[in-house]
């Protein structure tokens, strides 16, 4: 069987250097572009949302003395619940926990809807801001103000709604020793 002869050509050294320099410049530009995109995204609203969410996560006053709402931010999604006293004859003054069916934190805007418990559920939309308290270990360091809608369904499945302006104040947070107030 005859052998096939392949001719090998050599690439001039100047061409190899030029290609290496061009490839290096292209790779550097790609890396620089990626770094700039990363820097822009680190200051994005999503990052700001998360830092505010981390700060405001905690317990807040709810409708009356002894009731509270627990707010926990998990990357812009609120996973929370409220604990309140029942108002119906069947649950009068019983402590009821209502978990959120949905919740969101967009910048300083807060919104949530609770799941119904004993025919009652809530919708809230408002804003979080700094309160009058000077340190996180005092009540009212964070304030959430907005409109709370309460829905009640009776035995015949008729739903009534009432709306009210509400202000929820943060409970005092534990400040660890050595941590600045």
C-alpha cells in the first residue's frame, strides 16, 4: 500500500506573535467587559433590596397590643406571618397565626397578602422607612406605613372588606456585645 505524504508548512514566527498579541487583546477586552458588568450589577436595585431586606427583617407591631407580624426577607421575597387575636365568636381572643401567601420587597415598598384563617385574611401595601428610634435595640427603629385591607368571609361566603391606614413599628432587636449600636 502506498504511503500518503503530507506536506507540513511552517507558520512564520512574526505571524504567530501577531496572532498571540491579537488573542491577548481580545481576551483582555472580554475580561474587562465582564468586570464592568459585574461592577454595575453589584450596585443594582436587587442588591440594594437585599441589603434593606436584611436590615428590616424582624418582628413588628400589628393591629393591637400583643399582636405582631414577623417579616423575613429572602432575596426580595418576603416569607412571613402574623400572629393576632381572633375576632369572631368561634375564635374570640384565641391567638391565630396567618402565613403569607405572597409578599414582596421592592426598594422600600412592601406588600403582602396572608392566607385566610377562620375566614379572615389581609392585604397590605406600604413603605418601610427609618423611625424615630436612634438604635435598632429600641422599638420603632424601622417603621412600615401603608394601607391594610381586612377581608372577612361569612358563613354564606359573602366577603366584606375594610381598609385602614396602618403603621407597624419594629420590635427592639438584640444587639450583640461588641457590635456597634
